[in-house]
């Protein structure tokens, strides 16, 4: 029971990070139709920019919000400079463009921060606590709590605010949204900014546990993409559930099987999901009548 709780808490913590990345994927894909392969690089930028602000003497409680704002601005510029000029291009071309953006951002990060891992101090005093027999450091608990609060806030934003409703309307029917006075082009830029901010938050939250490097974005970006596929490419709630599920698969497989096979088991489960429910585990299949 003690080990079970240990793995459960670990899985929920890392799964929350994956969930934020998955929500970023879903937000961009639903509004623009673009599968953004640079989402992981937004997490990398959030972590490294936070480290830079801390090293400059700012408090970590100021550094992380500033890093999120800076990364959101970078996301806005990516949409304006790389995506907006080629709107209407084939999906494959847009995917290649986001891959190019990913490589560019990684190269810039390498030039600025180098290859050495950067350490971000913990948000709070890092003392272990016991929960139902599991020994967990408080950093993990606070990370889970902060991410959970942000995920609830995102649910409220998309369901209860005018801007969130406009983003959803742009995703469901861009032509109808335009007729209702919604500037769909602006919604695209906002979607990229929100996704970049979510990625930055995820990166800043995980950096105190794993350190930050210029190449950290690719791997966690892949995990965010897998979480999105688990939950369904059109569902915010599904993305959250998919992220938590992926985190628990990794934690339990690493604990009960072997850490060597963690990624293989996770990606094997992804293939299984694609075979039996390609629309995702937490969404309904949709179709159109001809």
C-alpha cells in the first residue's frame, strides 16, 4: 500500500505537467488546426528564462510569472511570423514549419544558455512528508496543487469567459465565428500565446525536480503529445485526463516493472489506444452525414 501511494502521487505530479502540455497542444490544434511540434520548446524556455531571472537576483515567485509572460510573447511572435503568413497551407507544411520553429528555438537556447544543466530552486521548503505511508517531498505536492489550480482555472476560462467562448467558437466553425464578429486571426495568436504560457508553466514547475537544459523540450513535448492522443485531440478535459493517465502509467511501470521499460510501455499503450480508440479514450467518436 505504501509503494502504491508513492507511485500514485508521483504519477499525478508528473502527469499534471504532461496535462498542461497536452492542453497547449489541444488549444492550438482546435483553434488553428496546427499540430504544434514546438510546444515542448515553450516548456524549455519557461524553465530557462525562470533560471535567468532568479540568477539576476529576482525572487522565484516573481521570476516564474515573468518567464511565463515572456514565453507567451514568444508564442505570439511564432504565430505572427511563422504561422499566420502561411494560413491555408496544407497541414503537412504547417507541421514542418512548427518543427523548424522547434529546432530554431532549441538552437537559440543552446547559444544563450549552453549545454550545462541549470538548477531552479524549489518553490517552497523541500521537506519530506508522509501521506498514507508514502514519503513525498513537499515540492512535488506544491507542484501538483499549483498545476491542479491552473487546470481548474483553464476549465473556467474556456467555459465561462467571453474570450474562452470565442476561442471555442473559432475552433468549431471559423466561418460562423467570423460572421458573429470574432476575429479568427486574432484568436489564432491568442491560442499560441496561451499554449506557450501553459508550456512555460509546465517547464518552470518541473525544473526544480529535474534541472533545465536546452534540449529538455523535445522529450516532454513528445509526452504532452502522447497525453493529447490519449485524451482526444479536441477535448481539454480529455487532455487533462490523458496527461494524468500517462503520468501514472510511467510511475507504476517504473515501480513495478523497470524504469528501463517505462517509455516502451507508455508508447506501447499509445499504439494500443490508437488501434482501439483512435479518437481518444475520453472523447466520443464524431462524424458527419453526407
